[in-house]
């Protein structure tokens, strides 16, 4: 018995020594080195991406080219404020490269920058094109709503998009139409058609908050694109639909329904901004400034006389309905609107960019739709706008 007790003490002491050595080895990093030598195949391999490095590391040392040698590509999904993009660029392309409209735009005639608009049928396709970049068949710039930018942060990490300019706000373009009831509280228990990756879905969340309803109070019917909302309502697959006014209004009318709410009730909720890929901005800063100048000129022209912009919008996006009405429901911003929206000068906007981005990010975090969100300031590059504002002719 005495021998057994003595042996037990030595075993216990040995175990303590082994544990202490293991802890010390882990703390000093010896364990990892030993495992790597003994089992080299088991060593984890780190996958590096462009997002692990600053976007401008491949920029030329000098002004090798102030603008790209190919046309700059600006992507968008159609809405009223898209009229400015159409007026500024020389021609409209489909994602496949087919030319829809050919003309000389303001960027070419006034600022010697060749450019094309690229029209997308849904926001996910636009997101993927921005992720790919103009050198690989995608786009260099994109017109997206602030809430979409907040939702896509991790997906667009490698593109390092920076917000440059406020293009316009939705003041009636997104709408909720319903059949069989005429109050927001009537949504409880109903089937609501929506495209989860469209800004209309963000408007839908705001409507739920106004009605005092929870997410699971509604039976959500997912759609591939926002332009499918009207058809889902018309075919009876949904009791209500979130989409673009020109689409869902006609569908509701066909079934003796009505529009219950539009973003005219929340005119500062959905703001469309122009973003640029970080690498493009670093390589061609002068091209970025020219794009901002051209878009501000186009916005001013459409605001003063919308005839040409409405004609182009009607050719490219007949699904919006009357183009003049579409422009009225998503009007273009001017320089003063931009300076206020980004908190640069003048009276502060009721909702600034940073407030809008932060609130959307926090909401998506609560809903579990994103796992992390960058600070709003990290998504901005206002130096081109400031430069243009200082040097703009009155």
C-alpha cells in the first residue's frame, strides 16, 4: 500500500509537470511550432483577399493617366433620379454589354470623360457588378441606397466602396399596395410580397414600426426582384406588396385594392448615393471629380427642365410608368442638398448620411442580417465633393 501511494504521488506530479509544460509551451508559442514540424499538412492556410490591403496600393506612382483609357462604367437600377445618370453618360448598356441607348452625354461633351451607364434589373446583380469592377465586366461606380450599402458591407469588402455624392431621395417611389384592407394594422397575418435585397424592403420595416407590428406578425413572400411585386399582387399570391409605385399601384387597382403608404410619408428614409470602388478612386482621382461635376450638372438640368431626362428614362425604364411622375417621386439632389446631407455646410439635413447609415446598420445587426458594420465615416470619401464645391462656378 505504501508503495502504491508513493507511485501515485509520482504519477500526479508527472501529470502536473506535463500540464505546466503544455501551458508554458502554448504561452510561448512552442506548441504551434512543434505541431507544424511534426504535422506540416495540418497547418491552417490563411486565404488572403484584396480587402486585407488598402485599396490604393496598386495606384501609379505619378499621374500616368488621370482618367481610364476605357469608358467609366456607372451601374444603377432604374428610379426617377436615374435620369441624371442617363443624361450625364454616353449610352446605356445592359450587364451583357448590349447598347440600349447611344448618345453623347455631359461627361463627354463638357468634361472629356467617356462613360456608360449600365442598367440592372435588380439590386443583387448591381452589387455583384460593383464587386467585380469595371475591368472585369462589372462597374466602377454604382447608384445604391444607403440602406443597401449598410446591408452589403461584408460582401463588398474587397471593392472598398466609398460614398461620393447624394443623387436623390425617394419621396413616393417606394410604395405598399394592398387588396382587401386599407389600414397598416391590417397587415397582421397577411401575405406580403417583397424583394429582400431592395430598398422597398427597408421601407417595409419602417411601416411595421409605424403600425406597431412585429416581423413575425406578417407572412413574408420573398421575390427575386422588386419589379416582381406587382405581378405577385395581381396574381393573388400576396395580399400586399412592397415595390415601386408605378408597378404596385396598377396591380392593386386591377384587384380593387389601393396604395396604403409611400415614401412620401418618410421622405428622408431612402437616399440614393453614388459610390465608387476604392481602387478606381485611387488610380483615377481626376475621373472621380469629373463624374461628380457631370452628375451635378445633369441633376441641375433635370431639375430645371426634365424633358430630355424624362425621355431617356422612359426609353430605358418603361416599368417605372410615367417618367415625369417617376422623377417627381424620386427627385434629384443639388449641391446644396449634398452639402447638407453630408454635414459639410449650410443648414443640416433632417437626416444626415452618417445617421442613416448607422441606423440601418444597427437595425440589420439586430435582425441578424449582418454580423458586423463599419463606422459610417469609413464608407465616405468627401474630398472630391469638397474639391468640386470649392471650384464650382456659381
